[in-house]
C-alpha cells in the first residue's frame, strides 16, 4: 500500500488501462491469450487478475497478475529488477512468493507506453504467477497465524540478507524513501493533510519522540533487507480446519515487494505488528504473538525491543499521514487509500493513551509465555 521515490509520495502517473488494453498487452508482450481479466484494487500501480488458456501458458500456470508499475517507479528499472529477482530467489528458497512469466523476448519485465494522459508516460509491465489464498484482513486472525506471520517476517529478512546476491541489490539503498521506517521524521512535510486536530497532535508527538529516541539508536540495530510492507492484504493464508472453532492457518502467499529497502530487522517486526493490529478485535494483544514468532527465529536485542513501541507508532503515522496526503491529491481513490484509517487512528490513540510502558508490558509478557509453550 505504499510508494513514492525518495520523499515524494504519489509524484507519479498511476496507470489507467482498461480491460481491453490490458488484454492486448498480455497478448503482445507475453504471447498469451486471455480467457478473462478483472481489475484488482491497488494503491499506486495497476494490477489485473488474468486467466489465460492453458494451452497458451504451455507448462506455466493459467492464472497471473498483470502488474503495471506507476510511471515514477518505472523510471527505476534496477529497483524493479531487484524486487523481482528477490521474489524469484525467495520462491526457490521455499517461500510462497510469485515468480515472473517471461516476455516473448525472454525478459522478466518490459517498458511499455501507457497512453494514460499527457506525455504518454511509460510503465514497467510484469506478469506474475497468481498466488491462491485469503488475505489475512479477511479472516479472524488467531494467535497461531499471528505467530506464523512473525516467524515469516524474520525468516524472510534473514534469507534475503544472508543469501540473496544480485548486481541490482544496490538499488535497495533507497535513502529518503518515504516508507522506510527510518524516515518517519520526513512526515513533517505532509502532516498538513491532517488539518488541526487531536490526531495531528499525536503524530507530532510520535515524530518528535522518534527523532529523539529512535534515530540516535539506529546504528545499534542489526541491518538487513526489509520486505517493508507485510500488511494484512499482502499476506495470503489458507486453513487446514482442524476444528471450525480453531482453524490452523498457513501462509500461502507473500505479495507486493515494491517497498523493499535496506533497513533493520526490528523494522520488519514493527511493521507486521502494526498491520496485524488493524482488523483485530483485541489489537493490543497482537504484538506479543507476532513478536514471539519473530523471536523464535531472531531474538531482538534490548535496544531493538526498547524502540518497538515508537516504531509501531511510527508506522501507524506513516500510513495515516500519507494516506490523508494522497487522498487530497487523488480523491477518486480515497476509499482504498483510507482502509487503514478506519481503525488505525483508534489504535494509535489508544496506544498513546495507555503509554509505552503498559503496551510493552502486554507485548513482552505475551511473547515470554511462548518460551515455555510455543505453538505447533
């Protein structure tokens, strides 16, 4: 749900192809005949769910996602290459990640004219395997899947950081990328979008505390490559119904690598905690289960644990401020942009009402309970 090069979110032209144009694109670029196609919701790119006739797909799948990248990000082919190569690497490592269907020229992506307005912007196009499953946002997440998501977050970053090597990897050093958690202070320039109210006051507190308490400690955190957007719509699950009252879930898909960047392990767990809180009926308990799963792979240091409250608050602030800013510029996409805001403000306000000590106590005590009884 995020984008923006450097510190300019939404400084792009979102693709606006119709189904007919997208169908023609699949045929022309990938040599596949479309059986049916439908538009998928998206933040700044354009995605279509595509079914092709199996004989055309040869030995490949018959369902794909046609991903048409916004014009701004399309100007960074090395970055898109790194993201796509990372997906291929993770798939080979056993993670449920999509892989690209090659173009007729044998490439993983193609730069195509968008015909979406003045200047005839160009957009990078990829055809990715369609991953089955239900978004976490649409299930009643229980402790078991929250633990698995924490475990996934740590395992994914660890695999990328220790084993992924590719010439394009240097493009993941994204400096002022607005969605990197280190860049919470950059929200200062977008906070006007909130108007003058109690929400803005809390975000201003988050930014100031982040500057004073998190930024000086960054050098003590362990660096890694972050997926950067393990939200409740980017993680797919399926269930093996052990019992209808207590389904057991497994992660069946990891989507959207467009926010990948160099960061820190603790960023990933904070991002996962924040997004898993969104739809939860008991949001403050979520953090402990996600943290326990994460620490089963990679225990946090005291410094990293001490920053967790402000990192989660920082991600809430990024999501809420940038959605408000973008909605002002793109009112036609407001409903999708404000998904997090429906409950996000309530959760952030509650965290600050309770205070760091009380919230951390809940998280850490829940996580500690797992050391004697981890889920199967």
